[in-house]
C-alpha cells in the first residue's frame, strides 16, 4: 500500500496532496495541464523533494520531513514509466530490460514479464526499430524488472497512436492483476481511465478536487468502453427542462431527472457517444446522450 501526504511550493505553484493506493489498485490521476500531476509523481519517485510530508510504501518510509528521512530515488524501489519511454538507444531490448534489474532482489521473473508484455520477439532489437506501443511495453517491462514495490506511470500512452493504445491497455490491467503493486496512472484520457482504473482522482492547481470509484468493465447494463463518473444532482432548470449535475469534469446538463438535489447519480457516457466537436465559434456546443443511473456507488 502506498500512503502519500506531500506539499511542495515551486515559484507561484503550490501542491498539497494526500492519497492512499492499495496493492492491486490502479489509481488514475487526471486534471488540467500544469495542475501538478507530474510533480506529484516526481515527489513520490524522489526526483523532486517535498517541502514537507510523508511517503510510505508497504510500511517502508521513503520520505518523512519530521523524521528527516529521504530515501534516494534509486533505493526507493519505484518503477517509473515515462510518456517518452526513455529507453537506452545503444542497447538491445534485452539489455534495456536488464538495466533496471537488481539481481537477487527482484521479485519479478524475467520470463514472466517478457511473456506478459508479449515482447519476446523484440529482445534482440534496438529501441529505434520499435513502434511506440512496443517501446512502451519494453519500458513497462524494464520498470517491472527493477522489482518495484510501486509503479508510477505518467501519461504512458500519450505518445502512442490512438489505434495502438487499445493494444497496451490490457497489459496494464494484467499488471495490476498479476503483481501486488499499487499503480498510479496519470492520464488525460477519460476513456483510458474508464478502461483500466479502479479509482480516479482529479488534481486542479495542486489540490485534490475529486476522488471517485471507476466501475469495473463488463457490467452488462453498461457500455464496455466510455466514461463513467459519479455526479451529484445540483438542481433542475425549469427554463430548459434540464437537470444540472456536478461532477469532477464540471457541470453536466442532462434531460430532466426526478432525483432531488443532493442525490448521487452515476453517469455513463458510452464511447460511441463521444465525438470531437468541430470548431464552430464561441457557441459551439455538443449535446451528448447521457444516461444517469440513480443511487449506484454513491
Ligand atoms: P502536470 O503534469 O499536471 O501538467 P506539472 O506537475 O508538470 O503539471 O506542473 C505543475 C506546475 O509546476 C506548473 O505550474 C509548472 O509550471 C510548475 N513547474 C513544474 N516544474 C517546475 C520547475 N522545475 N520550476 C518551476 N516550476 C515548475
Ligand atoms: Mg505532466
């Protein structure tokens, strides 16, 4: 289990976040650009130093300002997967995978990781010859083989072609199921979050502004992909006949609901309902068919 309570002040930016992530849990972190997501990940990894707070993984203190504990990044046993892979170009895939390994300490079996990520056929290749998706699978493998007690992923699919993303998501889910690791997964993409995360938090301007469960896929009443979130009925607009919901994504306007204000509802936006909006000037608004399900997961 990962327990984090950190604050950090950089120039005019101020981050103050507390979060817990269980083993076998993928916590998605989303929020606007510049809100502090990468800073948070770097503080946990030890690449940036908190001004104060405490970071504990499985009872092992990585940072504690009061106790003056600050474990070096390379001793933290944190697997870090970057958006831009950061493989060593002069080394084969096999050597890249071996690079992060700490012999005798790794709890993770080389063959198991290679098979899990389906990268056996790539072992002799150089990173230059790999596609984005293949590179990222190798980078994930390298992070796992370092024997981490925690996996941090900062927008790992952001540089990958949309068609290829779907190939990688199942691997990340498999990681969660196979290894008893807390996984912190930064992503802008609601669809990615809906597909792999167990819980999502939103960070805005250095503060946690929402934390909600993400429902597992496969619920027969739900579309397989899309966006699920918990919202609250804020009120009913008699003028437009719409109900206003408050959610981590802002206010949502849906066809009139009967639930009174304050009721928690689950909102499901099917992936097929999500379309890019063509720029139509200041008034360009798309109305999506949204389904609100009362009561669930309040
Ligand atoms: P995100 O990953 O959510 O886009 P970041 O964590 O990268 O956000 O950045 C959070 C804030 O910290 C931003 O306002 C950014 O300008 C600022 N910031 C990040 N790194 C530095 C730095 N090295 N020096 C000064 N400000 C920084
Ligand atoms: Mg970032």
